[in-house]
């Protein structure tokens, strides 16, 4: 009689219950590896992502990770760890990582993987108390992580420089490379797409400031997704005919057909999902000048970035789009970007290799 194969159990831990890059990455892992691994998702609260998991009949648990130190969440993490129910615990957000890895001090050695979505101590964080605490925590906790993953070479390099990581492996976030290209023709008025979550750190205050200051009637601003700044964006759409607010759109191809150029306003990005999705579809990008954007948009022309984080600098970059010459230059630059780095099939296989590496170490 054949012996029944039991799939290794993996707990995917995140903090926010929203549908962002981190959560989309978790869904991709489950969608593509659920035949080989038995997944459960742990989240810090209930929200849109828990509803989506419920709809797709994916197992999840809620830990209430509110605040910087929630005793109940810490206790629940210790309880989960002591039961040793999971063969691998794959951590995604810094706060979730702290609860589980610190909890492991009371529960014994566990097979952890920590995917670093963004270098918390970099950008504008290192001089703040919160930034220093995150950086200190990363240095302490990496000693208990079986393997660190980074989503870009930039993130990996920053952690290494800060002596936060020992065993690192970069695996880019992936998308379907067969995504349908949209027509490569700029519209009048020029349609700009903003796809990032509606949060302050994604750059929406800068967008609002520019539109109120200059009106920008030569452009249409197509804004997608939801978040805490939804009321402000809805109000902006009421005041300015050029602002179109679509909310969350599940059909990616339909969404990207609605604009000619992706506008990326974030001062930092941990995933770069929307950048990759746009590039794969042949959509040019105007982005803030950050190391991660430069890594994803390799060999991209300088005109594709706005250099100073101000409404004046952003307007100056957008005004250049009025010339079809710049649009064609950006299109040509996209053709030179190596898309194979972002092939979801290949990158999921790389992640599976990491899982197997951890499991084999445990067996030995």
C-alpha cells in the first residue's frame, strides 16, 4: 500500500490586512505551490485581505498585531511556535517578524525565512527612533532566521552594509511575462496612471499639491486602489474633471488599458510590483529617483525620473511628456530592460528551492 504523502506545513506571516504588494506576493506563493505545501496565512488584523482569503477558501488566522508591542499577539506567536505545527514560518513584515522570532526565544529553534520587502533603516527612516529600532531589531533577529530573502539587489546590499544579514538570496517579485501589451500611442489629454495604495507615504500629498497648484488640465490622472487617503482622492475627483478615481480594479489588463504612462510617486518602494507590471505591458514610467526604481528600470533615461521631491520638479518632468519625442524615447528604453528577472514562474521555482533547502537542513 502506498504511503500517504503529507505536504510540509508553511505559515505565511504578514501584518497588514490590506491588498498590497506584500499580500499579492503571498497569494502568488499559495496559488503556485499549494499542491506541494500546506499553507496558512497569519495576519495582524481583519480587512480586505482576510475577506479575499475567505473568498478563495485559504486558511488564515488573525493575531491582532496593533501597536509596537502587543502582548496578546506575542503570546499567540509563542503558542503557535511551541506547538511546532509548521515546518517553515515565512515572515514578511518587520513587525510580524519580531513577534515570531522574539517568541522563538521562548519556544526553541524554528525554521524561519524572512523576506525583506524594504530596507526600513534606509530612505528617510534612519534618523528616527522607529528607524533605529527596526535596524537594531534586524541585526538581532537575523541570527535566528534560517535564510533571508530580499526582493531586490538594492535591499540585499543595504542589509549587508548594515550587518543585518548573513545568508541572503535575492528573488525578484514576478509577474506573467505574457501579459498583453497595451497600444503604444499617447492620448490627448495625456493619461497618467497612479496605481499605488492610497497612503501618504505613496506620494499622494505631492500629487494633490501639484494639481491644486497648477491644475494640470493637459493631463488626466487615473487613480486606482484604496487606502486611508480615499476621502481626499474622492474629493479631488469631485473638484477636478481631470482626476478619475476608479477604486480597486481586479482586472489588471483592463486597468492598464486606461492610461498611457505610469506615475510612481513613492519616496521608497519595497516591491516595485506596479513598475514591473507596467514595463511588461510596454507602458513607460515617470518615477521618483530612488535606487530601487533605478534597479528595476535598468538603463532608463534620466528624463524618466523627477529628481527633487517637490510639486515643481514633478510638474517639470510631466511637462516634458507633451513632446511625443520623450514618450518614444521611454518606449525604446523599455525594450532594453531584461524582463527575465521578473518571470513569476522562474522566481517561484527559486523560492521553492529555498523551502527545500530549509527542509533538507532540518532533515539532516
